C-alpha cells in the first residue's frame, strides 16, 4: 500500500452540513464527502483489493466505492484532514492480517480443580437426599 498514491486517488466533495447551526449552515459548505474507488485503484495490489472488498463489505457500495462523511468541524479544511486520517486508519485496519491463534494446553491444575469441585458438588447433593431406611 502506497499512501502517497492512494491520497492522490481520493475524491473530495464539499456539501452543506445538515442539522442546526443557524445562518452559517445555510450558506457554507463545510461538510466533506470522501470517495475512493477500490476496484480502480492503481496504488493497491490485486490481493489487497480483494482483502478490502471482503473486510469493508458493509461500507462499500455495489461498485466497490468507499464513501465517508465528516461534518464535525465548521472548517472545511479541518473536516478534510479528519476524514483523510479516518480513511487511512480504516485502510490500515482492513489490510492488517491477524496472527493465527495458537491453541494452548489446559493446565493440569485447572483440570484437577474442576474435577475436585465437581466431586464436592456431587457429594453435597448426595447428602441432601432423604436417607434410604431399608
């Protein structure tokens, strides 16, 4: 993954923010919409593209385009910085391959304790029964 090439492939669009905000919200386009086409990216290798398509399946459109929005700040520039950082973090997390889990052996002491507790509970329940007087 080449971050510089990927950053050049990003498409930004400025949109008016929704919600409350008074007069400023009606005239200033401070919300930033980022779009990134995973399938047409030259910065990603084919195996990376496939991994992204699998891991980001719920976030991608049917054309494999990742769309992110940011309207946290009143400044368009700050929103652009925030959304770029968020996008790079999403990519890094999606491309991270988890280490395979090594199954560990159950310690002997744990097995003995479980069997001991089991026999103790069985004995307690045996003592609760009515005595057999025959």
